[in-house]
């Protein structure tokens, strides 16, 4: 009777260990999409100013595209990628710029957080609430 209990405890401990091991490896994300996309994004060329090489070695901006919504509001979407195999958190914010190159105060553009699994790619986006916005700046911090 005692050996049966010991065997059950050993099996339970082994199962728990295996579960912990497998869940520790579950930080990468597999993704599937059409081979030929039906969407035709309006990609824009971007200028990158890198001041934190550690952050640049952890995340990268894959692409940035924009569109107009509600006839006069700019929408911007950036695709970001976690370059590491482990889960990482990234803080970002968009800033809007008017035709004179001046920043436009926007109460909804505060620092936001996104968590990306290992090697995961995800889109972050925003819409300007001011029709005077003609440009933007995207900032990152860890």
C-alpha cells in the first residue's frame, strides 16, 4: 500500500515537472498568414534615431503604414518584432505633428505597454483625434 502511494507521488511529481518544463518553453509564437496578402498597405519610409542599443537589439520596427480614416484623421500602424526568444515588454507612444512641424497635444497619446512573446511580431496603431495632424513620431522605451 505504501509503495502504491510512493509511485503515485513520484508520477505526480514527474507530471508536474514536465508541465513546468513545457510551459517554460512556451514563449515563442508561431504565426500563419496568406502567402500573398489581399491587403495593400501604404508603407511609408521612416527615419530611425537609435539612442539605446540594448533596446534596438531587443525590438525592431518591421514596417510602418498609414491611412486616412473618417475622411480627415490620420491612422498609423507600426509592426514591431521581439528579436529575443523570451517574452519582452515594450513601452511606446505616438506623437502627432502639424503642418508647421509643431507637436499637437493629444490626451490619448500616453505611454502604452505591449508584451510580445519570443520572436513574436505584432501591430501597434493609433488614430489622430485632430485633423491638423499630418505627421507623427513613434517613441519606444523599455
